[in-house]
């Protein structure tokens, strides 16, 4: 099933299918290791609901829902 | 001398390695972006000396913030004989991403595999030799913190620097192999160094392409779609993907071996609690309050407030009284920071007494006694007595930084900050502002967006720094002494919060006027929590101590002397009483300006003292209290015990009696000092961080904000009903700007629809 990264529930994991958007932000997302095929696990949302904390490639990354909306995931 | 550049991901331990190699004491912290400018040192421990350059951390050689620009610029154009790439072994996958890019340069490369001690402790079996075989460049396992492997690292780096290295890329195995070769040939024709690296960047559409028109054309041709059905190749995505694919395919074994028994168990647990959905914010507020309570409270455990246990102790032994009185007194048991402060204050008084007695005995001239006692020593001791307490505050903030909590604070607060028009990342320089505005302003370089950088720089001084803390402590202490039922600590805390609230309010106003725009994105690594290292903390404190002492003995002594001369001599250079002095003339001349803030004409005779204090505060904020000290005896505002060790408090109290200034005006005075133009050092730093030629606006911003706010505070406190017109004006402003913004949005939407 296809989902946006921000739609993952805490503890849920999936594989990145594609990354939309353009420019610097997209580039930054790549540089931080969010590339097609990588597994990302949702940790939690911040106390005020945004940003999100996810685990990928053995480290923790935080990004806003808005940026996470650019990432499409494949979730079982 | 050979030159080595340290490059690596943020928070990978570069600065720790730099310090270990050069014996330097640069500041280390546990959040990405501690090092924001390049720094040079010399390695002396080997047979051969070598220059070491520490660069700001980067994730990739495509820069995103100004500080990353520094690194790329140096790597491409600098004179490094060899790049030492620090790779955090506990985070191999992402760290090696930068390595794949550094391999594409022509410069020799050595990989320092850092944090091997952590890997061993976690039961990991990672070996540097295996990585070396796969990467094709020397790899040395080290622990920068423990100083392991550094000698070998430098030996191999020196050997590598002497040899030429062939640039290699791992990208072409996965995609764009032919395109890279074609563009590379063009770059070579156009005479670029690092042709392989440049070819790949040009294919990615990097800014660097501007210098190589031919290569750019070739790249565009390569990427253009073959037929009408096929979309053009997304080189940026394919190249990033290729790098990571290479890493996961080649190093999956190493990544597994590095993990061992799971290194992040404890860190994860800490993270779960500290960023908890419900408890995260209360815990943050509690920590923030504890930091200030531990530093400033005279009634640490509230035993006096609850049970009234406070007594003044008298044993008859002067030394013992001073020692015990600092810990336990009428207001109860003091917090550690307050104890340090009381001790230092008592020590300063003792030394001051000795100096005065010595001069008296030596039969020094009255003016010389005056200069030393009231000019130099009072000014100096006013600053010195605060140093241990401020260092203690620094220690607590450094512990939070070093543990990794600061990055979590940015995470927790981002949503709230975005409402005001900033990203959570901006909170890190702001909270550093509680210590000192100078490093805080430098840190704004880690912010990607220019408007955000400008606004953050402008509001950093509103986060009351260590040098302003004494003003708050002295004023509130004096108020507590004057009025019964006033708790000094609560007012101090309220003033801290007021400064933060002003930061929020002014950012909101800026976002609605000159700084309109979207909040920049927030994509940040959350580093693993770790126990702060005593050595790193010590180094940081030592650095700060040196900074303060230097400031105290130079700029502050100098301004205290000048001030003393101005307040004791007249225009014809005669030694006179203060009421004929130069300072009196100047002070009374500009006194009227401060009338709306309550410390102008209404104070009559001695009101100018506050005006002068505020002006000297522009040089260094420590001067405000130092000025009180110099001027209080000069205007004869001597009360029994005005100089009894409770620094500043006695001086302010004496001035209150002499000038008749009310609490309203005194608080307005404090607010003015909190919000106005910061000290020389901070103003100069902010100027350097801002885009060229815009500092004058920031200067005007500080002056107008402080003047208007202090006037409002004075009005509000003098007559509570003025809250209504002030609130109405603010509401009018926000209402009007909202309507205008909505109109603008509608207009742009219409314009889009028409297209």
C-alpha cells in the first residue's frame, strides 16, 4: 500500500518509493539518506504534533510533515 | 609544512579530533553545527609538524547553509595537501555518503574511522582494514575522545599527502557512466581542477556549472530525453541514489558489525522520555527553570519560603561568617550558583579592604586613593564577583548542549516557533544567547534562510546574557530589600521570560512588515544522547573564563577609569566633586531623553546616573553595575552596608534612596538595558553575520524597540489602565497587517489563476 511518509503511524515502517518536489529541499532530503528503496521507521511526532522523528540508516532524523509529504512510501 | 583539512558530517567528532591533534581548546557540543567557521592549528606531536584546518560539518558537497559553503569552498580551492575525512563509525551509512563525494576530488584522502571505542564497548566487530580494502584509500580506526590511533592517523595522512591520488567515482557503476565521462572531458578542456567531481556536480545542475558553459551544454544534452515518451533523466536523484546504493551494497556487513549489541538503547530511552508527547514540554520548562534556579536562587530548596528556616549566622569569626553566610543566611540555603557568587563577593570585599588600607598606610594622595578604590577596584570587583556564578550557568548550558538535549529542544519547539515565523533550529542560537550573544550570533550561520538569520540575530540580545544577569540580580535584589513581600528570584525569572516574549513579539511584527516570507524547512539530525564529557566541559569553561577575565581587565577597567575621571574632574581638569564634573554636565544634558522611560527629568538632581549607566552599558553590559558602583559613593549615596558583599544590590539600593527612583522606573531601566543595543563585542559580531550594509537597520531596531518597550513598561506599571490603549494599538497593528496579507494572498492567487 502506498502512503505519504507523514501518514505512517508511530512504530510503522516502510520503504521509500519516490521523492517529489524540487530544489534545495529535495536535495537536502536526498543528502540525509532518504533515497528510493531505503527503509524508514516512524518514531513519533513532536509534542505539538509536528515535526516528525524517523529512523533511517541507523540514525534519527527530524523533518516537518510538510517535507515528509514529498516522500511517498510503500508500506505492507 | 603540509596542510591537512578535517572534513566530515556535523557532530562526527571533528572538533574533538582537532583539539586532540593540536592541543587546542575549541568548543565541542553534541548537536550538528557547533563549528561554523574554519579554524587552524598545528600538529606538533609527530616527527613532522603539520597544519590542521577544522572545517564546519557537512553532509554533502552541495552546500545548503553559509557555513557549509565555507567547507566546500575550502575543499575545492584551498591548499590542503590531504583531506582527513572523519567518519562516525556508529553511523556508517550516512557518513560514507560524504566519503563517496570526497573520493571524486583529486586531493589525497585518508579516512579516520572515529568512535571505535564506542563500537568496542557495544560489542561491535568493525575493522578499519576491511573498509580500507573496499574504499581504496587509507582508513585508520581512532577514538578522538580517548586519543587512540591519532599518531597512526597522522603518519598515514602524511604519507598519503606525498602521493598523488587518482579521483574515483562509485556513481558510474550504477548510472550515467557515459555522461560523466563526456562532461568530464569538457571540464578538462575548460581547465577545471577536480574534473571528475565537477563533472558530476554539473550533471546534478550545481551552481558550479556557471563557470563551465561547454560542460554544462554537454550535461544538458546527455540528460535530455532520448525520445518523446521518455522523460529527461533526473540526475540529482539518480546520483544520490547511486551513492547510497553503493554504500548499502558494499558495506552492509560493516554496518551490521558496527551495530553490535545495539548502541542506542539508553539514548532511545532518554529520547522517549525527554520528547514525550505530553511530558516533553513540561520537562523542558522544568529543566529551563532548574538551570536558573540552580544558578541564582538564594532559597534553593524553598525551605525558607515553606518553613521560614532562614537565619543570619554569627559566630564572631569573620572568615567563618563569610564562608557560612554565603551558604546559609536570612533567605535560607543558597543554590550552588548563588553560593559561588556570595563567596566571590566576600572575597572581593576582603581584597578591596586590603587595597584601601594599604593605600591609606602608604599615604597615597586622595585622588589616587579615589581612583584605585572607587574607580578601578569597584568597577572590577563588580564584574569579578559575578564570574563564578556566570561560569556555573555556562556549565549547566554546556551540559545540555553536550548531552544532545539542545537538538531535542529544537525538535520540541519547532511547531511553536513556526507560529512566530522561525524554525525550531533558530532556538539553538537563541538559547546560547543566555550565555553570551557573541557565539550565539556566530551560530546563526547554521540557519539556511537569510531572513530567519537576520531576525534571529536581532532578537538574540533579548535572551538575557551572562553580563546582563547581574543587572537583573542587582535591581531585583534592591527591590526585594526596599519592598517587603517582593521575591527577587521571581522577578528575575519574569524578566527573563519578558525578554523571550519580546523576542517572539518582535519576530511576529517583523514577519508582518519588512521580513515577510515562508518559514524555512526543518530537516535535522537528532544526535544520540551521551553522557557529557568532563574534559570537554572543562575546556569550554576555561575558554569562557579566559574571555571574561580578559574583558574585565581590559575594556571594563578602562571604562571604569574613564568614568571615574569624568565624574571627578571638571572641564578645566580640576579634581572636583561630582556636581561640577564633566559627567554631570553630559548626563544632565541628555537626561531629558529618558523622561518617557521614567528615569529622566522626573528624577531631578541625580537622575543622570541612570542615563550614564545605560550609555556605558553600550560598551559592555557589565559596566551598568560597575557604573553604579563608581557613582554611588561619588554622589554620596552611601548607606550603611551599601557595599556589604551583596554585589550591586547595595549600590542600587543606595541609589534608590538617593535619587528617589520608583520601582516602575527601575524596572523600565532594566528592560531598556535588556533590549537595547548589546555590548560592543556582540554588536560587532552581529554586524559581521548580517548581509552587508543592513546593520544600520538592526541598530535602529534595537534602539527603537528598547526605547518604546521601556516607555510602555513604565506607563503600564505606573497606571495599569494604559494596558488598554497599548493592547488596542497592538491589536490594530496585527489586524491591519492580517487584512493586508490576506489581500496580498488573494491577489497573487488571482494572478496565478489568470495565467
